[in-house]
C-alpha cells in the first residue's frame, strides 16, 4: 500500500538528494563501463598512429601523434593488401550467393507443400546445434580431395554451406509472415513460381534478407577457425589470418600491428555505424529463434 | 491405350510435376551445399572416430579400432581433462558475469538515460570485432611491459602488483574470462533489453506504486518475467564458450595447460602435431559435440519456467 501520510519538506529534500546522488553514481558507472568497452579499441587506434619505439619507451606519451606513415608502411612492407583483397573476394560473393540460395530454400520451406518438408526443416534446424569443430577433420580430407584447400572459392563455398541451416531457418520464418495472397495475386497476373519468387516475394522480404546479409557479413569477415584450417598459403590468407601472422612476424612492431587491426576492423565498424539498428536487431532475431 | 487413359496419365504426370518441380528447383542449391559440406562430413566424422587414421607419406591408412579412442579419451587423456576443466570454469564464470552485467545494462537503458542510444551502440561494439582482433587488443592490454594495466599500476605506485597476466598460470583463465565478458556482454544486453521492452508498462508501474524500490523491482518482477530470455542467453552463452577457439588460440595460451580449451586441444591434435591419429582427434570432436548438445538440452530443460508466463 502506498504511504499515505504527508511528508515534511525536510524529508522531501533528503529524498531528492539521495536520488540525486544515486543518479550521479549511476552516470559515473555508465561512463566507466563505456570507457571499459571502448577503451581497448580507442587505445589500439591510438597506438596505430604512434612511433613504435616510443610506444615501448613511454606507453602514455602522445608526442609522436599522429603518424600516418604506419599505414603506408603496412601496405608497402607487407602483403596486407593481398589479405584485404582476399577477404573481400571471399566474403562478398559468399554473402551474395549464400543469401539468395538460403532465400530460395526458405521460401520453398515456407510456401510449398510436399512430403518430407517438415523433415527437411527439422534437419536444418537441429544442425544449427552442431559445432563446426566436429566436422573439421573429415571436411579437411574432403576439401583436399576436391582440390579446394588454399583456394578462395573453396573457403567461400564453405562459408556459404555452413550458414545455410541458420540462414534458411531465419528466412523461412520471415517468408511465413508474408500473406499468401500476395503470391496468389502474382499467379493471377500470370507469373509462375519462379517469377513470383523473384519479382514479388523476394523484394517484399528484402528487410529480412538485408538483415541476414549484414549479420553474415559480420560472421564471415571475422571468421577464423575455418580460415586457419583450410588456408595455409600466404597468398590466400584472409584478414584475420593476416593479423595473426603479423603478430608472429612483427612481434615488437606494435604500431604496425595496431594499424593492421584498425584497418581490418574498419569495414565492420563502418558497417555497424551505419546499420547499427539492423545489426542489433538481427542478433536479436537470430538468438530468439535459437 | 484409349485416349482417355492417356490423358489421365498425362494429367497425373503434370500434377506430380506441379507439386515437386518448384521445391526441387528452389531447394536443390541449398540442399546440395548442405549435404556435401555438412551432412557427409558429419557421418564421416562419426565413422572416422571409430578408426585409427594415420597419414603416412601422403597415403591414409585406416584401421578399425572401435571404441578404443573413446575409452582412451575418457580414461587416459590428461590434456583433454585439463581443457575440459578450463572450459567449464570459463563457461560458468563468464556466462554469469556476461548475463548479469547485460541485464543490469539493459535495465539502465530501459529506464532511460541521456544519450541512451549512444551508450547502447557503444556497449555493443565489441561484438562486431573479430576474435583475432579482440585477442590482439587484450594481449597488449595485459602485456607486462607496454600494457595499460601494468602501466597504470606503476603510475599509481602499485608497480609490484604488475605481472604478466597472460603468462602466469594462476591468472590466465581469469584474464580470459574478463576478455569474453567484455566481448559478449553487449549481446546479452541487447537480448535482455528486447525482453524488458516486451513487458507491459502497467506491470512495472503497478510494482512501483506498490512501493518496491528499484532493487526489489528487478529481482521480483523483471527477472521472473524475463526468464525465457535469460534461459536462452544462458544456453547460447554456455555452449558458445564450450566451442570457443579464436580467443585462446590467438592469445597463444592454447598451448599451455592453463589456457587450453577442448577445441584448441582438438585443433592442435588434428593439425599441428606430427604423426597423430586423426581418428583420435575426431573422437574427441564427437565426444565434445555430444557433451555440448546434452548440456544445452539439460540447461534449457532444467531452467525453463514451471508455469507458462502470462502477461
């Protein structure tokens, strides 16, 4: 029950001060946590713009800031550009083709009725629970047999294949929410299934497709396990592999490594800055479905 | 055949095509990729785990050994046990930290603070970084010489507390726990935030009128209502930690007992040691996957609400 007696102005003042102090503490904690979160990132960006010797000598000084030459060193002295190119060449087509394939499958599972449909859906769904580490060894032997080791298209196909269950699942649930009248209207207008999909359903499902694509971008760009297992030749390394290699090669060149790290994370961070709503939402939908 | 019989046959063929052709066309690319790069290796893995597979001079040699690998893993493999123990401790501690921190942040965001959108985005940023990047960042923070932590300690005169955080066995696991908490709290925060937003305002309002202070509000109102979301977070978080590879590998602690996890151990056994038995490594993988699956099912069953939530 609410307290019904009148309170004196002294008690009111005290309560307000207490609340004020609570608020101040809250904001202090919030700011502290934000420093904790962004701190490491900001620190590394800072390191990437300083002279290496100076980093070792005086960790906190800023006297040699900014040194853009670190970045030109990056491209000049190493194969960083190659790694970047590899990542782009692998990730972008994989997202494009993979999303379309998953959309087709998701649409099929949502719309068409045929025996075994529920079974296929169940198979896709449960396979999400299986960790990729499980199939590493047999997958390796398989890729060797297909001559897909140390190839860009090999890794790309692997990325696509590994996200099929999840992507299909997500897109299917999205297609299910689209009213069937839309497809019927298209059919009346003379479309067959194929053109219905491409001209009507897919465009309507664009938000979901786009959400999945951004999520996949984050996933593929940062992927490490498959990359490190299936790519050993330097010419085909992706960015995560490249960074790991740098850490071994240029152990004490912190400036160079931070530059590589910053540049490698730039696409994702820019992506995130633009599409933060989307990305956060796609993480949510993905997890909720799980 | 008579004309009518031919026509009905054609009609049936047409109907069959109508039911089956679209699914086949739409599903085949996905199914193909899925079967070739997932289903087949999956069964192959199970098969291999029952054999002893060694590559001698480029030629594979397989010998059927039945359950020998499994027996050895469980009974004899100390490395596996260390990785197992580390993984469990890591999973428990990190998940508790991530989820409670995420919940706290979500509550704060939900109540509303100035620049809330900015803070939410900032707190989520670690999630978009690669495991390699995260490992690199934190390896330097923990660095004994140029690391921020030790530098600050020395600055404030606590220099003798400075130590190689990742190098010492006693601190390695905790250092990594802090890293994953930093990494994944944003994810849990976002989920909890979505969950809290789904609670009708009237319920929270009613609780407030009844005189509960903030802490009671959280404990007795929000948490119970958020239970499904929290259980999902726990299951995802826990199984995610068990599968963790990027961070311990990149930190370079995977090779030492203190930092070993099962998956780094698996990787080393399969791809880095010389004359190893791939069958053994695969058996480790199969065993571990079964464990993860069972653990996830057990958690989601044990933690689920007794009665259906209604609001």
